[in-house]
C-alpha cells in the first residue's frame, strides 16, 4: 500500500466561507477586475466592488422573497457571467446552490429539485423554465415556490431587496462557516439515480487558497481565463471560485462555436478544458495543414515538439533539437498559440485522460497542460501537475492539504480538504464510500515514489466521455434491452467524444419480426443486421431511450453485431452481467470504426 500526503500551505479560519474570497477584494484598495463581459467594443471589466454590489442586491431580493438560511436554490443555465453572479448571490443570502445541467431532462430536473428540497430555481431562459415547470407538474413538486429567469427575474429580485438592510445581509452572509454545505452537486450513481454530493464552504475555500499557492505561475492576480465548460460541473465551478480567490479575471462563452473568436479577442493567459478540446485544436490544425499540402511539415513539427518536451522533462535538450524547435516555433507553433489567443502558456485539463503524446505536444509548443484528477466528491482536483512538479502522462501529486493512498486492490483513495462531507440524504452510500476517513474513488491507479498518480482504469462502470460527462450505461441499456427484438446492449464512450452502443438481436425473436415486416425469414443473422428496416427499428428504440437522458448522455451512433453476447461466448457472467472489458476488447475493430467514421449521427 502506497500513500502520499501534501501538507496544507495555509490555514483558513473556521468562521470563513466562500463569500469572504470576494469581500476581501471588493474592500481592498486594489479592487481588481474579477470578470469581463462581452460588449460592443470588446470586453468590459467588472471590478470586485461592482460584482459584490450586484451580488448583494440580488441576495437581498432572495431574502425579501422569504428564503431562509440553508435553503436550497436550483441554478439552471449555460456558462455565462450571470451563473457566477447568481451563485455568489445565493451564498450571500446564506443559502445553498444546487446546480442543474441546462441539458437535463424534466425527469432529471424533478429528481434533483425533489431530493435537494429546493424551494426556488433560477434559470437562464424561458426554455429552461418550461423544463422546470414540466418537472414540477409531473412530480407534483409542491415545495417549489419560485422560478426566476435571468431576464426580468434578476431585476425583480433587485427591486424586491431594496428594503433589506446591509446589516441583515451581512448577518446572512456570515451565517455559514467552513463546515457548512455550500452546494449540493448531483452526479451519476450506479443505482441509476443521481447522488447529491454535499460540498462545504471549507472544500472550496481551503482548496482554492492552497491551489492558488501551488499554481502561482498560472493562477495569480491579473491572470485571465475564459470559461466555456459547464459551470454546473464541479471542474468549472471550482476554477471559477479559485479565480475569485486569486483575483484572476474570468470571461464566459456559452456557445463553444464562438470559442475560437472569443479566445482571440479576450486573449486569456490560461484556460481549463477537457481533453476533447485539445484534441480538436490538434486535429483541426492537422487537417488544415494536410488540406493545404503542408501535412509533412506539420507532422514533422509534431515530432519535434514531442521530442523537445521529453528532452526538457529529462533535463537535457540536444543542440540540434533546440535549433529544429526554434525553426518550427517560427513557422508552426507560434501560429497555433495565436489561434488560442496568443497569451496562453498554461492550461488545466481534467475529466478524462489526456494522453501522454498530446501532453508532450502542447508542452513542446509552449502551452503546458497541467493534467489533474478528481471527482465531484473531491471538489474537482484531488491531484494536479504543477509547474514546480510535473510529470507528463500522470495526473500529478495531491494538492496541498490532500492525501492519496492506493488500496490493496489498486483502488485510489483520497483524503483532505477537497473531500465532500457526504451524499445528501444517503447515509448508507456515505458510509460505503469512506473507510477510516478515506474516500473510495472507484478508480484504479498507481502512485510512484515521488507521489505522482497515474490512473490505469475504472473500478466502477460509470462512463466518462472525452467531454467530461458522466454517463450511467445501465440507464440506457436496460431500456434498449427491454425491446423484444434486442438481446443485449453495451453502451460505449469512456474517453470517447460521444456515446455509442453495440446491440445484438434476439435470435428467437428475429424470424417473427421479419415475417411481420414482410421480409425474408431465411436470411442469416449477418444479413439481417444489414437490413435498413432493422437499423431503423433499433434507431427507434434508441431514440426512445435517449429521451430519458440529457443530450450529452444520449447514444449518437450504434452498430448491430451478428454474434450475441452470452456466457458461452465469454461476454456474460453466470449471473448474466455484461463483462464490459471483454466486449470492448473483442469488438475493438467495430468500436474503432464507429469513432473513425465521422461525426455523431444524432
């Protein structure tokens, strides 16, 4: 059993909470710009005092509308400035934020509101309000008293709070301490129902303060980033709080289609992203080069960048490699950096494995990707590579204040300031998740002698796509498998850009289905799976299953395979459970064909 601890670099007073991170800047002489919003003339800065003033006005409105200390408030919106504005307003009012993915289905929204006992929800648009209203109607959410939209609703709250005194607000703002719950974030669980992770003010404050000290070259007063990942996800949420703690300036772009232009106009110094973003940057540059007849030059430049990074990590760069690198920096690398705004030197990556070669490539073009590891339960980063301590191909060492242990079975265990208080309303799951204070991550990993963690596999079956989305395969598989024509279904997508599925047909049901559809019943299974009518039928079944999940979790492509998954074939256990690893290995060619065939269908 190997274990590594990074001692905390700072001690935070117990009476502190997340709002103190903002207040200290708002009341300082420096009064730094903490956010930037789009305007006709580019980007308009929002200072700490301006942000705090609007946060206070909205918080007073929440108090005036009857929200009490500890009340849960849902927040459903795309990634935009108002998300952070409302988040801090909820905290200033002494309440608890419950993020909801803006792509969530009514049934998912209903569960989150019901389980968290949220009495109010603040949404971005009428479309989101319709989803919330539909959820409330379907599940009779009688406890839901208020639904406000950004447009109009925030002005209503500002107006409502005019009679609330500063003294009352300050009392509310200071009502929470480090041990109190700041947010309940729902994450996919193996039971099929999302689990609410109770993250405390201490999780955010202590982790932010320590992370800022561990990443001084990337996160510092005056640094800037542009947020485009979902703020409902713990990764973006933590970085947003960290930016406030470190007096960084944050911009937002709700539509990834605008990311390239926003990067070039805002010119951030660092970004956070999931591996898929870096893959897209690389792939688009490669295709552009190949289309322009410069493919050989591009690939040669890639090889030099990777070799340069590896040599740099080993501490000795040959003169010839230095000269080649300098040449390619002028003709290739500088253009890639310019495409990302020109000022980016560091990026934080999480949510899925980046891949060693891609990590070395970006490091070799002077955009160092600091890969980290964590879960919702660990307030995002449990470990991360830093500029002081980096090993490309690993997910770094524990952040200050945290510890990592490898259990006897190889499972990664975590402990420290980042680890949640527990699962909301689920003492049974909380008890199962902890052993002597150590949190069971469900992942398999290795810890080297220097404390660097490498994730080698997943103990649990939850799929994490390349975009960082958690997907419960059984939630889709069970519905698809229920169809009479289907025998087995295996959902694929771990580390992939989208969700897909392998489907087999029930050999006994096929003849009757063919007959009812006036098709040749003498066809072999290899011929049956190629019929358009069969593919359309399976697509119908999948479409129906997709209605129960968000767009990001939906199956985008599928393949019907001729050989069924059985115990005899080695793909089922005696209790009829799918052996996922065996299926993925045996059908690797089919799976690779799915993801090399182009864009997702649906």
